[in-house]
């Protein structure tokens, strides 16, 4: 990606027996943007990592790219995410140069195959979770109840708990 992508809806998708469910990947030097992306009614069955946003993919077609061209990632929502047999439901890997902004989760319940501390993984992400989310989201998110009332503000948006050993 070196241009931009926006205003995309992905809905009513069933992903099974896969390494990745939903993935957005980019890197420094790509520039552009990914914004206003909506995922709705997604089901995972036997998926290693359900949702991935990765900003250090570091794959370029040639050496002539601008390493200071940072993509802008934001306004991405995940609503109605369900499933079973998922090892890591969420891995959101922003960075200091490419933070993830305005990421929203609502109505999520994913059964796990692997129980470890960091199964909802985040770094340099800002956003909100609305209502009950399972597994528990990382501390980077503001928490809202089902009626949209703020329950708890995030302590920091730069907390890092990415564990690639899973």
C-alpha cells in the first residue's frame, strides 16, 4: 500500500482453518492511509490470529522509497466478532511513528485454544471498546458500557504487550 484505502466494509465473513483472519499490514516508507474500515459479523473457527493490524511489515518493491513516509491508520471498527478455536484473537501493532487511532470493538466473544496472559495484544493504539468484550481487551482502550457511557479511560495508548511467541 502506498496510496490510500478508505470507506470499506467487510461483513458476513466466516474464516476457518486459517493462520490469519482479518489483516491490515503496512510499514514506514509506504505513506498513504487506511481509514474508515468497518468489519461486521465476522466468525472465526480454528484461526491462529483473528485480527491483525501490523505497521512494521517492512516489505518494499525496491530501495527507492522514502523511509519517512508514514501511513496514517485510523477509524477502524470491529462489530460482531465471534468464533471458537482462536489462539490470539487480536494483535494491534502500531508504533511511535505509525500509531493506530480510533480503533473500536463492540460485541466480541471469541473462544480460545491457548490461554496466556497477552491474548489481546496491543502497542501504540488508541480507541474504545463498547460493552462486553471477550477476551478482555488491553489497557490501551477507553471502556464504554452498552449505552455508550464512559466507564474507564485508558491509562496510556502506548502500552506494548505484543508477544510473537504465541
